[in-house]
C-alpha cells in the first residue's frame, strides 16, 4: 500500500492464546481508470490476520473509504466472535465499538 492515510494497532490474543499486534491500515482512495462510469477504490489491510485485502470499490471516494472501514470492522468483529480478544495497553479488553465506534456494522 503506497499511501496510508489512517492506521491503528491493537494488542490481540487469538482463540488459541497466541498474542500479536493487529495492524489496520487504510489507504488513500483513488479513482479507477478505464471504466465507463465513475468508480473509486480504497486499499485496506488487517495484518497479520489478512494482510492486504482487495481494494474496496465505491461510487466516490467517501463511499469507497466507508466501505473499506466497514469491511475492517466486520473482519475484526468476526475475530472477536471466534474467540479472539483485543486489549488496550493497560490490559483492559476492548470491544468493536471502542475501537471503531463510528463505522456502521453491515
């Protein structure tokens, strides 16, 4: 990902007890060239769970960015539902609403 515009990192514990840092990176939305209608895409990665995911497409830059954030929220929510945990630096457990509170859950 060339231009990261937002990132966050959390302490994570997998269902099996493995601890790791979970890094979310959101890239700069860009206009897709060579299509007959306006289309934008936004890079997103969630490392080490998924690494760089396919760029998320939308009808404009804000739409693509919102969809990328929604995907990140859904993937983190799935990690938590599967028994994973996210911890703040002081060791307190964090919920999806704590780390991505303004992103709609779709």
